[in-house]
């Protein structure tokens, strides 16, 4: 790395009280580079046998060309740096639409411009991805049926979703900036995590799963609190279990009542005849025995289910 580059990286050279700016040093270097040739030309001019008019005319021309070329060199060096400065300022302000012209890998300056353009494209893609991810996260936070809260290091609320507003019965504008104790969540920030707890809130009560995690934002620690109502899923599962149980009971009762109904109908038909068969007593006993057996089975079945459900038999 050259001395000029080291000076450019040196914080002392960037102070306002530095003697010469970078563009001034470039101008002086250009003037110094052309000074020997200018002096030689002027010496030859004034020591030669020329008229004063020619001498003064050529002197003005030589000095003008010398200073003009020096200022042109300074302009050609400073202008690309100003362009790079504007590009970097635009990137810092999240304006990724500006691109540098003449970006190519054929020369060092073109390579720098090319890298800046690539950097702008990369930052644009990353910014777009971050915006899309942020929009998706906000949509999920709004639509998810789980209360989500974010607290900073002082346990002040910084973020709450719609489910959290419903659970606490307050709008986010009224809760943001208040501490966890003030909004009734102080106990949730302590204890085991995850855990199931019976809690009561203005917007609802029941069994909630409490989860906490720690993350950093802006270099500062934050806590993410998630409250999920597990009472409703348990009630849904309990209702589904009872529905299955009722279907099983109904199926078993129908299986027991169908033979009873059939045999009772057959016996009624037989008794309604004018001429009963000789063995009608045996048929009657067998039919009543089947009815008694099925009735006992049905009674044992209902008693077993009553004991299972801990209901009075």
C-alpha cells in the first residue's frame, strides 16, 4: 500500500486542520511533474535570440498549458472519487437505483465502479428480501392465534400482536412502553419455560403454555414471550373422544336391541295365531331366554361404560 493510501486511511489526515486536502496534493503533484519541463522550456526561450513579443507570448502559452494540464489531472482524479462518494452516500441512504457508468474490469477505476454496482445490486436484493420477510412476519404475527409479546432489557413492552391485544383486552398503543408488571405479565417472565400454567387475563382465562426466549436487537437483549391457549385444543379433543364413545355405545346398543326386537316380533306373531303349534312353549322359552341374555349383556355393557366415565350406574 502506497504512502498516499496510508495517508487516506490515517484519521489525522481527515481532520479539518490538515494542511492540504487530497485534491490540493494531486494538483501540487501535477504542477511538480510539469515544472522541470516548463523551466527548461522557459530557460531556452529567454536565453535564445527571440523578440520580447515572442518570448512573452510563448511564456504565457507554456505556463497556461502547464497549469491547465495540472488542473485537468486534478479534475480527472477527483471526479471519479466524487462519483464514488455520491454512490456510497446513496447506498447509505438505501437508494440502490443509482449505478456508475464506465464500470468494467479493464482498468482499476472501472473495476472499482463495477464492484460498487455489484454491491448496490446485492444490497438491493438483500433489502428486498428483508422487506418481503418483514411483511410475511407481520402477516403471521397478525393472523396467528397465539399471543406474542416482546420486552426490552427493562421489561418494557416493545411489540405485541393482535392475539396479545385480545388476551389483555387493551390496544397496543396503550400497552407499548409499559412494564410487564403493569400489564399483568410479570409472572410470565419468570419461572420455567416452557410450562403449562392456569392463568387469568382480562380477555380470557384457562390453561396456557408459556414459552420464553432471548434475542438481541440493536445489540441489546430482549425477551420474546409466547402464550398459547391449550384449553381449547383439550376441549376439542375431549369432545371428539366423547363423540367417538357415543358412536361406539350406540353401535353396541343397536347390536343388542336388534335381536331382542326381532325375537319379540316373532313371538308376538306366533301368539297371534289361532292354532298354536305343539312346541310353542319351547319356542317361547328359547325366545325369552335369548331376550334375557341380550338384556343382561346390554346391562353389563352400560355398567362398564358408567364405571369408565365415573358416572353413577
